[in-house]
C-alpha cells in the first residue's frame, strides 16, 4: 500500500511530496475509492505537502509542521508549496551541517542567511525580498516547534518595527532585514501602443495575446487570476444592466481563494469576446476533435491545442516580445503598469474634487493620497496597504471615481 500511495503522489523533489488525488484516477475504481476515502477521513486536502524518507519512514515533527500550515489565512496549495520548498531547502542545509533542525542555534540561522544572501560558487544569491519570505517560513517552523514543546526557546529574537503607514508598531523577528527593492518593471502606455501591440499583431494568435495582455494592463490581475477566468465569468458588455457605464465587473479568485470584483473597460471585454468567437473557437474544435465532446474546455485563454494556457506559455510570449522590441515587460509588470497609472489617475480625480484641502505638509498629503491608495489596495487584492506603498493608500471610494479614473487612462490605449 505504501508503494502505491507514493506512486500516486506528485513527487516534487527528494523526500518532499504533495498529495494530488487526481493521480488516483489511474487506479481501479474500488482501489481509487479506498484511497479517496482515506484522504477524506484524514482531512488531507489536495496539494498538502508531506515528507517521506527513502525507506518510507514518516517524520512526525516535520509533517506536524505541514499540518500546521493548513489554516484559513494560508488556505492555498500554492502557499503550502512555497512554504514546503523553503523548509526543505533549509533542511538540506541543516543536514549538510549535521545539525538537526530542532537543535539549530542563532549562529546556525545566521550562517544560513549569509549563504543565501551572499551566494556561493554553486548557489546563486537571493535578494532581500526573497530572504524575508524565507525568514517567514523559518519563524513559523520554530514557532510551531516551541508550541509543541519540541524546543525550549526560539533560535532568534523579536524586535519592534515601525510601519511606514501611520507609525504602527509590529513585532518582527531579528531575521527580517531592510533592503532596497529592485526597480519596478513596467512600461508606458505609449511604449505598449506603439511597439508591443504592433509586434503582437503580426504574430500567431494575435487575438488571444493582445486580449490577454491588455486585460492584464487594464485590470491589475495576477497572471494566475487571468488564466483562471472561465467563459462563464465574462459578462456581456452590451447587457442592459451596463447601459451608460464604460466598464463592466469581473470577479476573480486571488491569493488565499479570496474573491474580488474589478471593473474592466468594455473595450477590453469586447476584445476578449472577439478572440473567443474566432481564435479560441478554432482551438476548442481541435480539442473536441481529439478528445470528444466531453472535453470541451471552459477556461477563456487556451493554447493552440485547446488546453488551458499556462503561466510558462505566457512568460514565453512576453520574453519573445521583450527581445523583439527591446522593451522588457513581464506579466507581473502589467500589474505595475495598472497600479502606477491608476493611482495617478485616482489622485488627479481627488485633486479635482477637493481643490482646496485644508492643512499643510504631511497632513495635506495624507488627505490627498489616503483614499486613492486604499482604493488601489482593494482593486489589486493586497492584504496589506504596505504593499501598495511600492507605487507611492484606500478607504471605500465611490464607484464613479474608480470608473472615471479607469476610463480616463485606458482611453490612451485606443
């Protein structure tokens, strides 16, 4: 049974595994049902990470940490995977030093920090932002160990950190570092309009690629959110309920399975519909011809063969266009375009609606940008407003202000 179970789990790296129930489908029905029943009874969700040694032995403490990860605020297989990969790499480092992870000292963690941030002849160094993600996992690992009384004290300390937003104070580990972020990758609307779009228009699958990229720019969607859209989530821009409006709402599922609704210009929706009626329909026909009518895809953006477009495929499209035009842009860079220009447009509208703002200095600045930044935070689906400071904050603003700002700047793309 152990051998079968191991084969039916997606092995991502030595000793680290992720449970994927779809792999049970290759089993005979009776056996498949047995494994699915075990999974349900144990309450193990798909994507759950676990560690097995080569002899199939089960590390109670490490797998206890994996179970510790499954909480509402981390209710995402992608988050579990990220944590598990980071933990596994740290465990490899500890094994190489012959130091069990539960016996680690602050010096051991400092050595790990130096190796990760300085690099070696065979290991590429990580940037400050990446290290801060790593230290989050390490903090959770040892907080779990302390809670379970596996260790008597933490191998790091906590200190007070002052937030840039309104001087809030937070306790953070002394593993957290300050760093200078890399410059944000984005291009101007004119660069996209005069260089990127003409190049894309001459390439194969131009309808799909232009529709997707313009959606990313005009929505601020993460690439996973855009690729997760189905034909049932695309509204009809000509519906009577949207008469007199320049935008229509689309709901996406973001990080942590959180839903949010974002206004999208009607022109972008019509571009997607045009793609769905022609280029996408051709891909669907190929898929159905090969696999039958039961395999009709529902995702909006498809590959030539009719399978859902993947993140890797989209990255290849961006790399090709970046090289050909000499203007680098990534899928996430489209989110930066949206963030930067939308914030500027929102502030401009606030200025017009509040021509005379009482106060001076920081108070006046806060009154001016406070609401736009909070609005942008909601549109982007960020958990913390600190993230939005990257674009140089949002209590609830009226629908009209958001729609006016979006309409004003996206018209430049036509």
